[in-house]
């Protein structure tokens, strides 16, 4: 069993829960988590888009958590696990270092949001990378 992948799974699932919490917290949840003003305003007006995005992102993160648990040996092996972990790790690391390229697409997000979320993604990506290297031969 791989503790780095367990930690990665916990981090991914915690992020999923935060995204899902916005479904219940509404605009205040999006505001607290640093979403841009457009998303907050849409949520305040009852628009479906912010909730759908939060649901999708949370669901993807939950699947990533399950993949990390599988690769870590905590649940049964899933198919295409090596490819999945490579992609998951790459997405976290690319999101961490490539935020400047994303900023123009989300102009309402604060610099604080970008720095904090990128730092979190970097930590989760590094944890996944260490775990992936450790289980490479097994998966």
C-alpha cells in the first residue's frame, strides 16, 4: 500500500467535496472558494451553469481519488491505471505551473485564487508523482 497515493486520494476527494459543497452553499460557496464575480452572479440569479460546473469538477476529482486509491493498493486494480495516473498527475502539475495561461480565460478570478489554487495543485501533483514513481512497476 502506498501512502503517497492515499494522501493524493484524500486531497482529491477533499477538493471534490469543496466543489460539491457549492451546490448547497450557493453563491456564498463560490465566493468563499474564489470563483470569479461572473460565476457568483450567475449563482445568485439561480442559473444552472455554476452548479453544473461544480458538479462536473467535483465528480472528476472523486474519480481521480478512486484511481489513486486503486493504484495505491487500497482497492481493487482498475483498468488503464498507469495511463490514468499519468494523466491525473500531469493535469495537477500543469494546472499548477500553467495558471498564467489560464488567467485570461477567467479574468474575474483574483490573484489570490490563482496563487492558492495553483499551490494546492502543485502539492497534490507532487504527492501523486511520488506515489506514481513508487508503484510504477506494479501498475
